[in-house]
C-alpha cells in the first residue's frame, strides 16, 4: 500500500480521529476500555484484532522511537517475542 493510499483509507482517518481524542490531558484509557463493553460483540473482536496489529507494528525494529515512546516499543516487542500472539485465534463470526 502506498503512503497516498494509506492516507486515503478509512483506517487512517479513524486513526487520526483517535489521535485527536488522545491529544488531551483529560483522556482516560480506563474509561475508553470500559466503553467498548457496549460495542457489538463482533466489533469487540475486531477491535482486539486491531490492538494486536498495533502491538505487532510497534514492536518492529524499524518503528520510530524516542524517549517518549521507547517504553511502548519495548513492551510491544516483549509481548511479540513472548509468542503469546502466535497462539491468538480471533475468528470473524
């Protein structure tokens, strides 16, 4: 996928909307997490698939880091290297 195609995708637009929501000192991850209880069960599964994809992407050696996100990169890398995600089976039902 080219960068232009990425920028035009629904996923990119959704990521930018989430970025905008996160860009505030009042963002509460725990409230967001509790809010997904109200998602349709299939969409909960799709969100979890997405979160796993985020972890895998952040764990890559070429993922750009600096002191602000190094801990996230290191944690993502530890999760991927643990092998736990290799066993994840998340069917679309």
